[in-house]
C-alpha cells in the first residue's frame, strides 16, 4: 500500500467544508424553530400552530365547536389538526434541510 494514500485523516479543505456544512445545518435548524406552520381540521374549526422544529405554538378552536358539545368530534378534529401540523412541520424541515444533508435521511435533519 502506498504511503500517504487511503485511510488517512481528511485534509484541511475537507474539514473546512464539514465545518461550513455543520454551521449551515445549525443555522437552518435555528430558522426552523422560528418558522410556524398550520394544521387544521373541520374546515378550519380547529387549528394547530407548530414550528418547523415540531414545537406546538398554539391551538385555536372555533367557539361554536364548544357550544355543540360533541366532545368526541372535537377530540378527533384536534388529533387530525395535530397530525397535519406535524406533517407540515416535517415537510418544511425536509425542504430546508434536505439540500444540506444531500438526502441522507438523517433522523431529525429533514433528509
């Protein structure tokens, strides 16, 4: 085997590139924590606001949903809205982080 080739440590250029990518990922993740998506159900009767980092920021329930008194329907609508908000949040993360991760599919990095 030739010396200096093969299994050595990455060169300075590669390390610089890795550090730049790491910084870009951190910035994109911080940005995701600030961006808000919405999931809704029941024609907008229930809305869930969630960040791109999957943190719930708000729940809105139309007042007439409370008057009707159908607890099971309200629970179902809340669940549907939460699931939609999660999907929207994950889609946002995939759009923002996917180009940085190169579609590696790294959990939590939107790939």
